[in-house]
């Protein structure tokens, strides 16, 4: 990129970092990483995610927040999933890059990701432009369950109905696909239960009768 962009711009964009040593030498911030291009819904490339292929302390790094790249306003995979989402009326919301790839490899072509962060109102508003319903497909562990509960009011506020897929306690869409096959992922999405009803079941003790 040298010759086309100044080093200062490359550092500001998060593509290049400076060594903490006295030399301050510039180096490729995404070296030895598997790259995920992050695009707007219209398909414009605005940033990257990178997963380490080694033992880096940071498992994932993203392009720095800039005027062009604001992660809280983007959904990974929406550029390729929006047509299927519009046709079906449903989007499957997952956590990360591999969850999107695993879901699509299983035949779930409506998967988008919040890229490891809690869904923002802006992301939910963006999703509501294409979908009427969201299937929450977060990991089955305790953290994923808590994240599913937190995202529910964000989705409902934007007029989306919500269901919650159960991939199993120790699974996400990709790991379930690898262990049990693509059909297991498809069935988990198809059998997803209404997320509000699930919350009622969780909050109201068994045996309590409504008035």
C-alpha cells in the first residue's frame, strides 16, 4: 500500500502498527492472521477482522474504528445474505465470523454476525430493513444464553419478532455442523422457539397459574 497511502493513514486505519521498541518500525498489524473482509450491506469494503494463526495474545483484531468503519453499525455477512433474508423474512443472528461461515456451509444462507459484541440499536435497525423476524443463534454456553437475553429487547424495540435456536450447551453453529452434520444446524434453526415465551418459562416458576 506504500505509494498509494501515507503511513500515517495506514496506521490510523489500523492496517499498520508501530513497534513498541525504540525504533518504532511500522509493521503489518494483521500478519499471520486469517482475514475476514467486512463490508457494508451494499457490499463496500470498510474493514477487516483477523484471527490469529499462531499464539498471539489477541485471538481476534479488527480494523480501528474510523469514519468509514464503525462496527456497531455493521453486520458481518449481510451483503451476501440480504437477498435470502428479504425472501424468507427471517435472519439468523450469530456471534462471529466462523458462525456465519458454518451456518452458510450448513445451508443456512440468512446468517449475519454482530462480530462478537452485543447487538446495538443501530445494528437491529439495519436488520429490520431486510427482515421481519430474527432467530438468535448465539452459543449454547452460559455467556451465550445471557447474550441472547440481552439482545431480545433490542430486537423487539425495532419491531422484529424473535426466536431462539438451541444448538446445544457446548455448541455454536459451526461446531454443531462439524460434530453432527449440516442438517442438525438447519433443524435447530427451524425448531427455534419464541424468545419471549422462553423468557416467561425461565422467569415464572413451574406450577404457577396465571390469574
